[in-house]
DNA sequence: CGCTCGGTTGATATCCCTCAATGAACGTGG
DNA sequence: CCACGTTCATTGAGGGATATCAACCGAGCG
């Protein structure tokens, strides 16, 4: 039947842990530290608590009954998790790296509205990506988005280059971009061969030509494959 | 290059009108009446005013530089337009039918937050549709969504059936669902031949088996085509 | 050391896009 | 009233981007 089978959804064994106790801190804000593949909350359950991400990467996802999974958003440092999720959560939230969270007890309206608006804008841009962009365009967009959110830690592997840790696996990226693992992997190699990015370990990516990458992401340029090494 | 060309984006001549003056009303809320294919606001321009839809259908859309278009949301009676659009609009808004709007001068926080949350939830569901559903599933989902939003006017063409006016054209639906006109049309005929819906004029649709349609929309059932007339 | 997991690559299949033609509905102008 | 153009919808034939299936490799780990 489908061109999307269970396989495409990268079904995982199960969350490695379901909750982690707060770590002690010296004053007010409660801080949580989670391992990769921890579940913050699950689709269909009671309303989620709200956090702010201090460090690391959290994925929001929805699943169809047959296991097809769609990652709705990748959330990095500074952003809120647990807002815009509906009364009974319409999303699950999973950590994709070691994550430090700060519990939010009360949000003021301005902050909540800013957070919600950011969710809306990102979701809209993502809809355009999912509905109208080609596979290479999606991957280029993803790389730039993640670079933007996760630049901080390991800046500048070399002089003048932007190098960062790509927290999601190829499978996570596939579920985010509406593709399969294989297609994501092939796009990475193509983009690498075109000289736009570089990586040895698949998680550590260096941007060599961010401007060109942005053009590809925007759909105004194709990948140049004449550049075979 | 792309499998999505300019054609796929259903590029239109241009908005038939750009603004329409308020119609006189007897008291406070300013009411606007717009014709089909009027533009409420355009992507990239100064922040949009805010309205509530009283009657009719408004489409929010984004476009790529080469003309590929993605409709982000279809907005029906009761919902707000012009929120969650960013400072410089990241969306255009176009009427798909005769539309009655009510200008909103001030929204209280609770209402704004409810509106924004609804935008987020719908955008998330739509991302799952765009990323992981097959063409027939998308069309089934769209029919149910529109039925839900636009049931009111022409209820019950016949006894016990749900009949409504499908405001968007096949082209609009294609841009909403990340498909092409032809694919949308083929899905409609398949769903009709399977006995799940009926229509003579392509805009007036009757739901014959909403429950089955919902199963298809959810991805838990395939279209039964043994049912050839 | 064997197992699993994540990533990559190749060969093949298929869903949906592209291109093309047709027909109905509608408005316009002669 | 009737040609004429335009828009929208439908249908068919063919092709292409991406999914599927399969094999292999390296790393981590009990």
C-alpha cells in the first residue's frame, strides 16, 4: 500500500527512561538533567509541564496509528517546551542529547505569547518545507536551522568555519523532514561532495559555504555536482 | 530539476482586489465583506490587522521564490486571521469565497493565547499530514477538516447526510496538501467511486461514510476500490 | 567476540508529478 | 444568439524523485 511503511517511521525500542529527578541547585529555578532518548511527555496523556531548554536538543513528535512518525519541531537552548501542545498532549517530547531543563512555574502573558508565536512561525515554515521542498532543499534547510540553534558550544573547529554538533540522528532528521534515513544520508553525501559542508563523524558538521546552502534551502539554486573530488 | 515546477504551485494572475472598504453596520464591530480571491494581506509586508471570520473561507499561504506555494491553513467561521503571522507577515491571506470579517481592535490575553494555540495545534497536525500521509489520506483529512469548519450553511442535502460547500478549488487543495491538482482530482474520484463521498458539482460534497473517511484520514485503513459501479 | 545500532551505498519499485488533451461552465463582445 | 477565451476539473500516458529492500561497515558494549 504505502510508500511509507513502519520502517520509514524509525520506530524505536522504547524511551530509555521516563523521568529523571531534579538535580540539586543553589537557588530558585528547578533544574533537570536528562540523558539522550528520555521522554519528557507522551502524546495523548495529561497536560505536559512546561520547561525552558538550557542546553541540548528536544524533539516534538506525533505518530500515526501504524507507527509513522513526524517530528514537528526541534527545540534548542532558550526555547520553551510544553507550550502549544493542547490539553491532552498532541505531541510527545523526547531528548535527542543530554539536556538541561529549567522548570517554568509561571509564564507571563507576553512571554507565553512570544513562545506560541515562535511555535506557529516555525510550524508554518516547516509546513512549506514538507509540502513543497525537494529532499536536498529540506536537508539544507535542516542543517542551517540546527546550525542556528546549536552553534554555541563548539564554535570554530577551524578559523572562519562554523562547526557544530548535529544532535538528531539521520533517522530523526528523516522523521523531521518527511523523508527516509537513506534519502537523508544520500543528501548529506551529495552536499558534502559539492563542498558545502564537511564531516568525518556524521554528528559533527562543518559549514563550508553557508550562503550557498541557504540558497539551496530557499529553493533558488540547485546542488552543483560537477565538483566531484 | 524539481518535481515541483511553477505549474505545481498554481500561480494565479493576481489578487482581484487588494482591499475593500468596510460596509456600514448598525453598531460597534466594524464588518468587512470581501469577494473571493481578495487579498487580506501579503507575505513580507507590515504587520497585518486582525480579524475574526464570520462567514466564508480564508487561506493562509507562503511562497518560495520560484512560485511554489504552500497553503498553511484554511480558516473558517469563528477563527481569527492575522495572529501568529510574525512582525513582517510570513504569510499571505486570501479569501477563497465571499467572506464576512469582523475587525478586532483589542484581544484579551486569554483569547489571543487560545487562538495561537489553535494555530499551533492545527499546524502540527498539518505537518504530520504533509510529512507522513499518502495522497488519499491527505485528501480524506482535508474533506473532514473542511466539513467540520464549513458544515453550517447547507446542512443535510438529504436526510442523514452531511453536505457542504467546499470553498477551495482543486488547485487550492493541492497547495494545501502538498500535492498537484491532478492528484487531488484523482483522489476525489477514487473516494467517490468507493462510495465514501458524492458530488456532481465539484464544490458541493456530500459525506456518505464519514467514519470510514476518518479511518482513511488517520491512516488506519486503505480505500476500498472493489466497489466499482 | 558477537551483538546491536547507526550510517552509507546500490538496485529496484512505486507513488505521484509532468505533460497533454478534453469537456463543462462562465463571461465577453460581436 | 453564438463564437471565443478563460478557468476549473477530469482523465490518460509516461517519467522521475524518492521509497523500499538489501548488503556492508564501523563503533560501542556486554
